[in-house]
């Protein structure tokens, strides 16, 4: 991967503590995306909010230790977010996401507006749409991005924090859609899309003018589908999974980085799979990666 140019890659939404069985880990899909973007040689930047409490201060310290830039505001009214994580079969997590916390109430200012205008990539999902404050703030941020900005909608369905209206609204901002095979079934149902996988992906791209769809399928591998860039399928190799937390976020960061660097899909795809596989073999969402040359 050519690392001569770094891109501004923003994760906007939730930053929180994942309360894993083995201990607390810094998490939240947008924060994970920014972290892995930074490890891939970009400027990974988190936009979120934490409480004015010890856990919020520790998140800010953790982001600084991981060398992740951030515009994370501090709330006097709401506590820092937490997610209780339980591991099921094959390291698949289940989540209990605490409500009415700081990242539910994002407020934007001139720093955010400047960042939106400079962003090369913005990653966002459905979870932070569960409250009106953050939903409006994220849509405002997206509306201020430049025409060439990659707007990566990682649907990331959690609990009951998604519905048809939210999915359609966010698809209208997106240039890239990321979802897994189970989420594809939900989206097809929401949008009354018939047909098998290829037909459904084609219809989604056409209906929302998407440049690319990232479809992950767990142990069955993944697919990158584009009307313009091609169609790449990859069969994952079996790995000893510790947990899958953050694997999709690393995959998304790798794909977005490759697209920014104008790499062909057949080069982007194996790198993304190898990074996600590495994350699966380690506890938590943000393990430190070895030199990238090991993945190429």
C-alpha cells in the first residue's frame, strides 16, 4: 500500500467503553474506524462526546495514547457511554447499550464545520441516530462535506436502534454502504427489494447512486460490489477467533483507504480481510497492528 499521502478520515458518533468479559476497552464503531484509519497511515479523527467524569477523561487519555486525533466535547449533563458486551459462540458479541449518555447529545461548532469541509472520508452509522440531538448533528456534518468526500454508511444495526426511515435517510447521504449478510436481509425487507444477493446489491447501488457496497459474511468471507469499479469476492481463511469486536471497523477503514489511494478492488480486498482477521485474533476492537508490510 502506497503510504505517500495521508487522508482525513473521520468517525462520527459514539465513543464509549466496551465492558468486555476480560475487562474494559475503548470502543464505539466510529472511534474504532478512526483508530484503524490512523494505523493505515491516515489522519484518523473521532467526533463524539463524553461526560465530565473519570471515564470520559480516561477516554480522552486513551485516544491520545493511541495517537488518534479527536474533537470530543465534554458534557456536564450526561455521563460517558458504556456498552456491556457478552461473548457468544465463535466470539460473536451481544450488546447492551446504555442510553441517554454523552454521545447521544452531540453539539457542533466551527471546529466541526471546518473538519467536515476538509474530510476525505466520513464514517457514520445508525446507532448514533437514536437521539434527535446526535441525529441532527451528524446529518448537518455530512451536509457540509465536499462533493468528493467518501461518506461511508456502516449500518451497524444494534438492538432496536434502527428503522426504515433512518436507513433510507442515511442512504441518501452515502457513497459507500457497508453491511453484513444478516443486515442485508433487513435492508431488503425495509426497501421491498427482491432477488438474490447480486440483484439486491445492484438495485441498492442504482436506487441510491452508491459507488460501492461492502458486504461481510463472517466465515464465508466478503464481497466488494460496484457498478463502476468491479466485483470482488474473497473467501476468508479459518482463524482462531478471540472476538469479532472491531473487525468490521478495521475492514471498513482498509477499504476506504484503498479507495482514496485509487487501488483496484482486487488489491484492497485481501488487505481488508487480513486486517479484520488480525483484529479477530485479538481481544477488543483496537489492537495495535504489526507493520503493514506483514499484510501485503
